[in-house]
């Protein structure tokens, strides 16, 4: 392979790489920013859960004795 042929291949390859890089940079700069997706809100009935735990362990007449609370928590 002659020197000039090798130079032509190098130039062609360099032009292709430049084009790919330019296209990528353009897409990053001018591309649309990703919109952050909002997560769906799931109602967990937290206050009801709190009341349930309170009644099970800390009420005047608890469902579970203090020993059970210490074992679980």
C-alpha cells in the first residue's frame, strides 16, 4: 500500500469520526432535555397505621404485652 493511499484512508476515517462526533455534540446541545417523570402517589393510610400500632402496643389495654414489643422492635 502506498503512502498516498494510506493518507487517503486516514483522511476519510478522520472525516467520518469528525462527522460522528459533531452529530453527537449537536444532539447533546440541541436535544430536548429529559423530563423527569413524576412518581405515582400511593395512599398508604399512614395515620391509620400509626393509630393501629399505638393501640396494639401503647394503649391502656394493649393487644400485645411489653415483652412482645421489645422482641419485635
